[in-house]
């Protein structure tokens, strides 16, 4: 069986290891434009020998209405494409690969962030018991309750499907190696999936077969635009993040991977348990069986790499790959303070700790100012 630091072919991407940097929102892109600091940040963490062989970018809004947090980047305009190019070049310069995580927040937003102060959009007009991050006119950031959403019409749903495809094409223009469709953590696609957020009675709601339709439509549109071997999808079957819940998650997510399997994706990225929380968190009719989820994907013809995420340390990551439970392991928060995480794990060195108060917003402090353990050649 392979080991964590063995190379891997993931769709069109040849990776130097199986360690992936997970997507992490950092709220450092004023005006939805990537910055020079972002190029430094991602470049520092790239490269299979020192850092991540593959980086999944922070979530990137696909349109103005897709935004739900202050100072997050977008990928719909010429200016944004141009601003992303130095970020991608910085990753490639260190031998890494990077995909853009395509994001529509749906109801996890605020009227202050929406065009003309309109209500956020969602499958159904159900307000999330959740909070979002806003920066005020003085530059001070903080968390506030999300605004009440309105339900999307069917023409609007179809237009958003095309927004995802457009953003995928823009990602490739910017030099990204591919994209990840963000279908997790209680955002728009996950809202369509979950019975707790989707109370529609048309073809986009109700039975599981209808609730997976938006996921399938978005992913198919993205695949048609940029090719399947450069597309991944992220799922979080039982995470309650952003008020996401469903009564029958096993049934739901096995149906979800069943519609994804024939598309020929590069990978499926699964968040185990509660995102940023307990790995053993459960929700629904019984304990969630992640092995059964992978088996359902394979049985339906899915051949993409299987990526697991949430709370992995070195030992757990090695075990998951060695035992064949995962082809790739995505790690988030340890990469914040350890841009050379792979080197530290290989050498058995202690990990630095980040200050959570610096996760969201701000400048270089807590972002690009973490030293490497030892100087190493680029990976």
C-alpha cells in the first residue's frame, strides 16, 4: 500500500505526495481581490517535500451574490483573474499544485454583503441559525447573525449552475490546475442536499433524488467546461456547520456520490464528523459509515481519488493511507503556523501553534510571519 509521502496521480495532476492543504477562509482579500500577501502565504505552504503537494484554495465566491463574508476573494471578473495569477505562480514556483474552491454561500450571508442590500438566496426561505463575518467601516471585524434569505426561482437556480461553470473557466484562465466544487459545510449546494434547509416541493426538493439534482447539475456543468480530470467535489455528510442537518445522511450522501461517480472526477473530498470539531460526530438515523460511502462511490463507477479531512495528525494520516482508507489526506489548521508541515512531520519536529484571534482578517501577523523549522530545498 502507498505511504503518505508517496507520489500520486490525481486526475490530470501528478502530485509529489498525498498530503493536501485543506481550504481555509482567512478574510484577507478586500474588494474580493487576492493580494500580494496571499501569493506569499500560498507559496510558503506549497511543495511536496516541505508543504502540500496540492493546495485547495480558500473558498472563492463565484458571483457577487455568492458572497457571505467580508474580504473573501472572487473569481468572476477580469481583475480577479489577474490578481489570482501571482498566487498560482507562487505555488507552481515551489513545485506545488493548486485548485480553486468554488463557493456560493446561499443563506449564510448578510444583506450588507449582497448587491443593493438584497436578501441572500437559498433553496427555501429558512433563516440559518448561524453567523457570518463582517468588517465595519473602521476596518474592525466580527461575527453577526446571518440575514433572512429568500427562495430561489428555477430560472435563478439554472443561472447559478452556469455561474459555477463560468467561475471554473475563469479559474483555468488564472492558471489554477483545477477546481473543487464546494458542496459542504452548510453552503448553497449543501443547503439543497439537506432536508433541514430544503423544503421545496418542485423538482429541486422533496425526495433525495430531487435534492441531489443541484449538486449533479453544478458538477456536470463544471466538468463540461474544464474537463472532469481537473474537478473535485467536497462533501461533509454529518457536519452541523452553518445549521446543516438531515434526517437520513447515509441515504442522502450515498445518493450524492452515486450521481457524482459517472462524471469521472479527479477526486472526492470528504469531511469526517464535525468540521473543525469532533471526528466522531454523528447525525441522523444511525452512525455514519464512511467506508460504505466510499464503497457506494466505487460501486457506481467512481474512480477518482478519495480524500479525507478533519483532525488528521501525522500518525492518523499515515494509517489512513497505508490501510487504503484514503488516497489523499487534507489538513487545514496545522498548515497555518507550519508552512513546512511536511518537513516537520518527516523529521519528527514539533509543530508551531497559531493564534486563533488572527485566523480571520488582518495583515501579515498570523498569516505569513511563521518561520520554517529548517531551510529546505523547494519541493
